[in-house]
């Protein structure tokens, strides 16, 4: 019997196939099962147009059996089979797909379920087998043929006997090597796990024999193909657990059955708790991607924007091919459309959670609010519009988290800005001297305690035409009651004192000023310009931080008794003035939680006041 060579640069292609298209060896089983399922589908489609052919669903199945002793793994299907010519054409020419041709000939466009179309899947068998034997009898033919190959060398075809229509594929599984284990592909429990993982939703039973009994391994109808009203909350929760999306109970599920521009099904979950590695580089976002019920990717990152990276779940689309690579997927138009669609759905579901189930939303926000704020900040604020209504911040008024919309809706008539104060904790912010004036005016203040908060607000810039204003800003935009622009003689006296203090502090501060905001406290630090004190702290704490500093203004409360002491010192004792100035400056640093450069000098200064 003459050995025939594969066509189409076969050796190189086969090598490529075995070494690079697939990263995991176990997927050979997925490919062979998909082919078997396609072959059964073909009989089904044939029966639609051929009166003599009856498709009785019960007689169609795929059987898998392992013979450990002889290292043989056999897949048998009751599909359409292959003629001698088919074997030549479909298995003798790499990258030729009989299934693709079938779809074209039969004008199957929408709603088909045939998976194959690339003509390479079959060869993945050579990743685990030394010899692949295909025994097939085509529908309508009495003669069966045997195709056999040891890989790149070529293949043989000869007539043989087979009682029934269909195909049997026998793999002679490779011996274990030092680096690779192949035995596992002969272990029934392992084979079952692989089938469950990739082929659970193949529509025909995949049967395996174990302990003399035959059982169906796959569950066939995937939950996402079922009608929403047939499903209970428990079904979704079970699915979440079975799929190991997380160990928590999801806060919400989103079941999408889209039939518009993008045709796909999806079940998405919003988890309750972040996985332990969520806010680290190790975390990989992504959704499971199925093509027609067959898993093609565990974590398809392109399906989710980073800011919704916490979402778990799966997408099934009919228009994707099985052996598509990651690089190809990135450019897939269909996939992009689905991703866009999904992002929109997630957003609208989060908004309705916020509206209708506030408590649950707050629970969600506790876990993933930081992610949303990062989303506002990243990509130069490109997604801020999408995300701004999903944000919550702690409110001085409500003593809980509120939305920006809620804040703006109850702003006072004379209030120009959305005020915020940042600090380490709610408690610390509440006690900060700087919030006094704004709170006294009766304005609501948002308390920011997360590193990212202030950066996110800077990127947002404004919400509903109201700009954000830090209570540390030197200009608060609040009209104090008795104020006109002309300097009183008293104020001009102050100016000299403050100028002197400024020169004593040199470039530690940009200015020393009489405070308009302080009521009971003697001193505070405010800032001019873009960088606030909290931002300075965060930027300084970053690895490779550039030396970014806030422009600080030392504000003195001229109604405080301390001010009189300053004036007295200025008039009579310049050394004392220097001492007091230093003390006040350092106190202001302490209130802000900023480090004191020279603590020893500072304590010595305090002692000087005492003796
Ligand atoms: P694809 O599935 O993308 O078409 P494959 O390399 O997996 O590519 O298979 C090549 C072709 O071989 C299929 O298109 C089909 O025509 C044929 N084929 C493979 N396995 C079977 C089978 N079990 N029964 C019938 N035909 C098959
Ligand atoms: Mg295939």
C-alpha cells in the first residue's frame, strides 16, 4: 500500500500545529469531539431535506473508551462518516475543512451549530498520539475505509469493514517522556474532567464506560441556552459555584440573550467579594468564551474593560471559530461588538442595582468601588462619563456614602462647588480645622479616604457643571460676611508680620496668610494649585516618585490668642518670632499627617517655650 504525503506544506504546518497553535495538549479531545458533533449535525441537516432519512435523536451519540494496556483511546461517533474521497480531501489536506464546505453547500448561515471551519483541529490528535487511525463509513455507502498516519510522514488509506455508518478514531497514545505525561489521557476520571471542561454543552450525549456501566458525561443543554423564566436564582448560584467563578455568592447575575447586531448569549456575575488578589498585578480579568457551546478560551480579557474587570461569567457566540488565536481575537469585529454590548449591559445593571437595591449596591461598592474610581482616573479620563454615576463618596451630611447626583441635587443656592476633604480616615477629616468653615456654612462635604479618590475627582473635574473644590484650597469660593476688598490699616500691619514669617520659613511655604476658614484652631496648611497635600503624600510614597510637592500656604487664625503673641514677638523679640513661626508651621504639618524633617529640633523648640 503506497504511502501518500500530506498536501499543503504539511510537515511545517503539522509542526506548527503541534507546537504553537495549541498551548494545552488536552484540547485534542475537544477538537475530536467537536468534529464528531459536527458529523452528527450533518446527518441532522441532511434529514431536513431528505425525506428518506429520519433523524431520531436517540440513536446519535459519541462514545469514548480507553484501553490502558494497549494505550489506545477510541472515539466513536454515529455521524455522517467519510467516503474514501472525503478522507483524502479532509484529512489529507491540512487546513481544508469539510465542515466549512458543507456549510457553504447547504447555505447554512444563521442558527447553524456546526463548529469546524478551519481544517486544523483534527491534527491536534498528533500532540498526544504516535499513530492516528480513522475508520469511517459514509452515510449511503456500504464500504468503509481506514485512514492511518504517524504524523508528518504521510498517511495510508485502505478499504476495511465497519458495520454501521459513522467514524471511529483510534489514538495510540504516546509513551510518557521525562517532560511530558501522556498516561493521563487514558484515565477515565481525567478524560471526564476534560470533557466536562470543554465539551459539557455538546448537544449529543458523550458516553463513557466505567465499571461496566455506560454513562453520559456531558450535560448537553447549557444553562445560558435555557429560557430565563425557566431558571431560578439557585440555578444561577449553582452555576457560579460549579464554574468556580468565586467562593462567594454573587450579588447579581445578568443573563443576556442578544439577537441584535451582535448575536450571543452570556451569563455574567457581579461577585460579592473581590478575590484575594484582585487589586494586584496577578489578577487576570476575563470571561469564558464559547463558540457554539464549546469552550475556546478560559479568560478572554478583550471581552471586559478594565474598569469592569471584576465581572465573572461566560459568553457564547456562534460566529467565532474554535481554533482562533488570541491575537486574531483582538481584531475580531464580532468580538468587539459583543464586548461593547456587554459593557453597556453591566453598566445599566449596576445603575439599576443602585436605584432599586441600594444596600446591595453599597456592598458591591465596598468591594469594587476602588476599581470604578481607578477606571475614572485611567486612560486619561476616557471613561469618566461612563462611570461617574456609579461613584459613591462618604458624605458629611448623610454620614454614609452618597452619589454625586444626590449631592448636587441638594446643593444650597449660593453654593458654587462640590466640596471635598481628603485624609486618612473619616474621623481625622472630621476633626481637621480646614473643614470647619465649609461645614459651618451648612455645605455638604465629601470625605475622601481612598488613595485614588482625589486623583479621580481631578480627572472628573466637574459633575453636572459643578466643579470640585478641596476644603484645603486657598480659595474656597465662600463669601465671608463682613468683607470688602480694601485693606484695612490693621490688615496692612498684618501683612508685614506675615511677610516676615514667610521669609523665616523660606521655601517651605509659598505664603503666610490670615485665614478666612479657621474658627477655633490657630493654624492650618492649605494649598494653591493642582497638587493637594494628600496627593503629595501619595505621590511621594510611590516607587520612583518624582519630588512632587504641593504649594503650601500657612494660614493663621487672626482671631486666636496666639496671633497676639505673634504680634508682640514681631514688635519686640525677633528670635521669639522665629521660634513661634517654626512651632506653628510644625503643628500644621502634624495636623496634616506630614512628616517633620527634624523632630529633635522641633522638641527642642517646644522646650524653649517651657523654660
Ligand atoms: P474543521 O473541524 O475546522 O473543519 P478539522 O481538522 O477538525 O477541521 O477536520 C477536518 C475535516 O475532517 C472536517 O471538516 C470534516 O469534514 C472531517 N472530519 C473530521 N472528523 C470527522 C468525523 N468524526 N466525522 C466526519 N467527518 C470528520
Ligand atoms: Mg474540527
